[in-house]
């Protein structure tokens, strides 16, 4: 299996590992379960939004996934 190289590949891997469902793939933005969306910003930060409102920027994908799971 190939090692993830891009922030998008790392994000997809993390979501899969944590069992978080992707509802829609819009390129730089992924719509997720529980009405969340995550956007990959130019600086490699992952911006999590819920119902269109910014929740927080995340650099740590495990932290982002735990946040989604616990909500």
C-alpha cells in the first residue's frame, strides 16, 4: 500500500481509519456525517465547519476525527 503524500490523501486515510462517512466529495471540501464539512486550506490546515459555520482549524487529523466522533 502506498504511503499518503498529500494533505487530501492523509485526510481520506484518517476519515477511513476512524470510520467517518464521507457524504459528498467536492474536491477541496468533503461533506461528512453529522452535517460537518472539512476543507483543506492552502497551508495544510483542515478547517472544520458545521452547518456552514466554522468550528475550528485543525492540524492534527486524529484530533479532528475524535472531535467529529464525540459530537
